[in-house]
C-alpha cells in the first residue's frame, strides 16, 4: 500500500482471515453487479420488509436510493380483500392499510437499519391514523415476514419506547405479514413524478414539522466536509491517508479497537454521527466493529475491487471519506460486521455528547 508501514501480504492475510466468507461471496457477484440511477444493485440474496406509516408516498421516498435496497413499492397490505384499489382502500372500504414493500440485500443492509429509518417517518404514538389522514387505512404497522424480523422489530420498538423521544407510548403494532398488493402505477415514485404536490402534502399534513421536532434534521448543513487543503492541516497524516486516500490502518494497533467506553463515533472529516458504542462488539479482527450504523442514510456503500476482490466499502456520505468495509459474517440477528478504521473516526464519550452537540443521540448509547 502507498504510505503505510505494513505489507500487502499482511493486509490480504487479515482480510481473508476475518472476512473470507463475505469476500468469497462478493467475488462471485462481480459479473452481475450493475449501476442504476438509484445507485448500486448488488447481486445476492434478497429479503422483503413491509411497513405502513400513513400515506405510502411518504414512506416510499425515504428508502429510495439507499444502497442495499433493491426496490421500494407502494401498495396495500394487512387486509383480507384481494386486489384492492386505491379508491377502495383510501375510502376505508377495505381492511388494508397503505403500505410499502422493500426488497433489500441483507448482506449489505440489515432489517434493523431499515426499521431505524422507518421510525423516523411518522408518528408512532398515533393509533387513529397518520397526521390529517384518519382511519385504519392510514394507521402504522410493521408486517414481519419471519421470526427474525419479529424479534428485531420488537427489540427496536422497545428501544424506541425507552428513548424518551415521545411523551406517549409507541402504538405501532407488529403483525405477521399475509399479503401485499402493488398500488396503481401513478402512485409509484410519486415524489419524482409530482414533486410539488408531494412536498406540499408533506408540509400541509404536518408530517415534516413532526419529523423536524423529534429527529435531527438538516444534517447536510450541519456536518460539512472541509476542502482537502484544509484537511491536510486539520488531520494527522494517518487520518488523512485513511479517510481521504482510502488506506487501512494496522489491525490491533489502532485507537478504538479495544475501546469499551460508552459514547458515539463520528466522522473525522465532517463530524457526522456514525456509530454507537451500544452496537460495538468484539469481532477479533483487530479493528473496531459494529453491527449497524446510527443511520444508514449517512453512509455510502460503493464496491471496492482492489486486490482481486469485490468488497462493499463503507464511506461517510457527508464527509465523502473512507471508513472501512461491511461483511456478512457478524453476530445474529443482523449478521453484518461494519469493520471500521479508528483513524477515520473520532470518539465522543457519553459524558461529553451534550456539550459537543450530540445530545439527540444519547438515547442510542443508553
């Protein structure tokens, strides 16, 4: 490698020792991976996630363009009637709810990460509908497809309930999936086809105001990346080589591999929140490892073809910086291992999070 004090052979030994399964699976994918307008499509296994959170336009859009998500479809779920129409469902004539069905690659993004995004799109304490859309057809729900999804959803709901973010109980039910019917073509990608109406609806319904009140917003403005010239002055040489030049630090001999203190890890370039100590675990790889990021929307996952392998790189979206790689050899239930470079991150202890402007994320550490 370019400027680091270890040999390529050592890197390959470490990669194959701790990421053999993920790397070999990725090697078999190289020929069939293509780039679409939404991002990268990863060949491999797919699973389904089905969520209801009021107007399906507003639940579909947040999942579009997230790497690891193959497709997002608006439709109807949870009812007994076959082949329902929008007119029937929206008027309350059926037992269906407006819903979205997400096809995703579990080797790239976990069900847990999808849930984290889902919870931030609606009011999970509203039992009678969603914002100014009232009735059972607009109530929220998580439709689990298997027992693992049920387990993950129940734990996610409990964690949100303990967070203190809401002053009322979380009422979104977790129910077994039965069926899903795709909505009419004009409802698909509505946010693209009719952006003015879509954003006016979000504002007018009160959805945007609710999200802004309860969740961090305008992160692109808050966490900006300095120029490379500025970063050369601000960062240590190793930090710059890892974050900007995509290098890899020494295994076991790095700052946070053995760190067990409570807190969060933020991007060394932009300061954007990346990982919580709650999701950190000992992978014995020599690098700090996590089961999931704080928010999948704050990272990118391009493909890395170096050294004759195909791996999924993990980058800070707002810092445009290299963090590490993600492998499908982690602990259950997510089975993902976010293998990160300490040099690409800065750790903020729990006791300092409020004073440093990260108080919104304290519940993720508790």
